[in-house]
């Protein structure tokens, strides 16, 4: 133990909608030594995720909001530097709820997955092998049940989840079409992420018509990270017995007051849709096997992943705000001093 | 063959929304003798179903609209009076697409199920053993996957499907709460259809609050025949991993122009809902086994069914329009001369 200062990025005001820079403040706190049963983790890489908006807000979500004046809730990869927990040793690498901070003193229930050495760099545990790749893999296969020859539509197709869904769809023998917010990202998704065709929805006046053009046979699977007008159009492209996977609602700036949209009941009924919500943290038990398979696919060259690695904890709030503006290219990851 | 006149109730104008009396006209047509491979069925009982609105409209549905100046598409129970189809004999009773008419000359693909003699009256093949009972049984069990102790909410709970769902929920060890449109029907559903509690939604100013009062623990299954404001409120009562079964959209007067409502994406996501559409005609292969089980339950006294039997084909249009006004008590069935 040479470090005694824990550099933290705390949530200091409750965001309304997308968290902004002013909602966070850097704080230097003392490192707390682990008590009985605890571990001290030195973080190497921190994750920046769209889901953090929901964790920071208090609109009622699937988890309690982050308390004010504590480090922002975040996933991270770190190294155990002190352990008073049986079965966890110094030098072990872990993926878990270690927060936006340089050090985390915690109990083992914060661990999502032990990081096994592989030929992939450590940061990949926050992208391909983190909740982005795991969500794409477990939601697309588990709820999408893709069959060869099926048609797949994906919103935020060039994003940190969508970039994997396109590739997994192609590997499953499906034809994938993606939606994204710029011509540049559309080209990237076509060239790199397995998409047969892309729709730059910001350049389309008539989104339903654009979907009909790009998906003339309709869609068997809609993998949705946005909700909103994109979902309204997508549901009307679904084929009979289609599966809709709700993985996020990024296009909805605020749920208070409740926004309205086209009623989906008739589409659900007449098209016999199966529409299901997916929260990755329900599936922690499946992480090790999924991570092994994703590692195998990446090492064989069948799956690529892109990261946008930023140096230093102070970059985290802007990286989060930038996610909602579509500014990032690849999964945003904060690299800390320990990783250098 | 003593009969030569086929009394038909034809669809003569395309309804806008709910079919009205003026959309139909009685016509006396000749009975057509069956050709090779065909059968001639003499109808005893005709079905009146909410789904007929969708079949009569041309808004785009799961089936092509009924052609004008032909007998209204309808399910019926009839007796084979002449057969030129192998395996079907005179005197056989059948349940199938025989239309609002006294006689039907058709091919065997119009048959949904052979009616096996049982201790139940013939009309039960259009209620308990028809699409109402079969929908309740197959949708509730197949998509609802009820577990003992779970909580179930049902719209149109006193209706021809909901009256069975409440009973099946209670048989499965669930607590069922229903929605209906009058105090009288609420009392009937409580006393006769297995509902632990009922909400008369027409007497409630604040439907979400009424659901919270009647379902203080939330709901694991929502069996929805209405859509609309009831569905908006119900989805917000769902517990984690709840199942929503879309069996109908009776509360929506017209889908053109497309109506709007509260966006469901966030509820689907954060509550990990499974929302699926159910069309009974996808499940014809399961009819015989389901009908056997429903017969067994009815004969044992575990399941009751109510019919609103009207005498004469000329009653059919008013019975259909009355369905949407909640006027019927029990499943409306038209009894024809052959059944007397």
C-alpha cells in the first residue's frame, strides 16, 4: 500500500435528464483500509455507460439512485491491492461496481466477474467483455432467438452495444439494418459492424419510409436502445411473431412528465409480437460463459470492438454527457494512472 | 336434403369502426350442393365475436377483410348433411368457419375442430369450447405462465374471455382482479368468475389509483382485451418480469388516424416485462386437447360458462354491435332453426 489518496468523481447535484458536468465534482478522499471480509481495489479502467443517466436520476428506475456526494456509480476493472476476503488475493483482477474513483474498498458482492487473463487487453473487460458486449450477446441471443435468414433492425447501431449486435446478427446468418445519427457512423457500421444497410435517421424526413426502403421484407427482430419515434416506426416494420428487445430508451430526454407516442397495442396483437425488456444485471450468472465466447470470437477475428479511451478521471463527466450527443467513437473508457 | 334455401346475413357496406345494423342485410340464397371434396354443413349455432369488427374492417388486420355482399365471416357449430369429403360423414358435428348463414358448402379447411359428443350442450362449442374459452386457456397458460401466489389483472373481466381467465387464474392459485364497465358486471365477476376484486372503471376518476388500491402488490400478469387508457394504467402496475398478454384492443374505437398514448418503452425495460400478442387461430392444433381439459373442468364444476342465446339469424348484427356497448350478459350465440 503506497497510495493513501482516493481520487473520486462524486455526484453532487441530482441531474434532470442527461447528467451534465456541473452535476459532478472531483474530491480527494483518504483510502479506507479494508475491514474483515473486504477488499481494496485499485481501479485501472472506468466505464462510461448510458445507463448511468438512470442511476443518477431519481425518477424511479431498476436501481436506487446514486446518493449525492458519493462517487458516481460505475463499473470498473481493477486490481486487488489488499484483501481480507477469503478466495480473493492481491494481484487478482476484477470487474465490478468500483465506481468513478481511483480506489474502492468494498465487499465481494460488488464483483460481477473475475477477469481471467487472456490475449485481449484489460480495457476490453469494459467493452467487448463488459456490459456492452455482454448485453448484445445475451439479449440478442436470449430474447432475439435469431434464425438464419431472419431480418434484424438495430437502433444506435454504431453505439457501444449496437456495434456488437450487427456483428452477432451477421454471425447468426441474419441480415441486419441499423439506425444511427450521422453518415460517418453509418459508414462505420456498414464497413466494420456487420450491417447490410444503414439509415441515418437525422437525414430522413420520413423514417417509416426509410425503414421500408432499407428493410423491404420487414423485420423479425428489433433491438432497441432508443425508444421514441424510432420505436414507433420500427414496430410497424415487424413481421409476424417478431421479437422486440428493449435494451434502452436513449431517445427520450425525460420521462417526467410521461411522454406520449403511437399506441403499440394493435401491432403487438396483430403481428403477434414478443416485446421484452432486458437489464443486463439480471444475467450476471451468465457472464463468465458469455465472456469466454466473446473472447473466442474476438481472438478468431470474427468480432471487432472499438474503444474511445480517455486518460484521467476528470474526463468522465464530459464523456458521459457526450454519449447522449453521439460524440463518442467506440465505447468510452477512462484510463487511470494505475493502468499506465 | 330437404332444405334448398340458405338464409344468409351478408356484410353489405364496409364498417367504419364498430359494425352497425345497416352494414348487414339478410339474403335468401340457394343452397349449393357440395362438389368433389366438399361438405354441406347445416348450422345450429352461430358465434358473435369482438374479433368480427376487425374481420369486417379493411384497416389491415391479421386476416383479409370479409368481401362485401358475402355472408359475414363467423364461427359456427353445424351438422354435416352431405359429404363428398373422405373421413367426414353425414351427422358429424363440426366447429369451423361456416359464416352467418343457415347452410355452408365448403372444403374441410374451414373446420377448426370436430365436435365430440360430451355431456355439455352443443352451444358450449361456441363459448367454453369455442375461441373464448380456448383463448383464455391457451393464452393465459401459454403466455401468462401463471404460478401459484401470483397476481393477475384482467380487462373486460366479465366478458366472454375474461370470465374464463378469472376462473383459470383462481384454479392456478393466483389472485385475480378484473376491470369491467358496470357495478352489475363487477358483482357477477366477483361472485361467479373467480375474481378476488373488481374495478368498475366507468365509476373511477383515477384509474391508476383504483388499480393500486385493488392490486396493492402489483401484478405479475395482465390479460388485456382493451388496450388504451386501461393498458396505460395497467402496465404501470406490473411487477418485475411481468407478462402482458394482448388479446384484443376493444377500447380503441378506430386505428385510423393512429391513436396515441403513454409511451410504454420505459416500463417494458425497467420492469423487464414480456408483452406478447395472442391470436387464437395460430393455435388450432392445440384446440382438441384444450377443449378436452375445459370440458373436464366444466363437468367437474370447477369452471362455469354463461351464454346469451338469441334465436334467429336476424339477431346477429345487433348482438355484434351490443358487444362493444357491453350490453351482453354472457357470450352471445345465435341459435338457428336446425337446433330446435
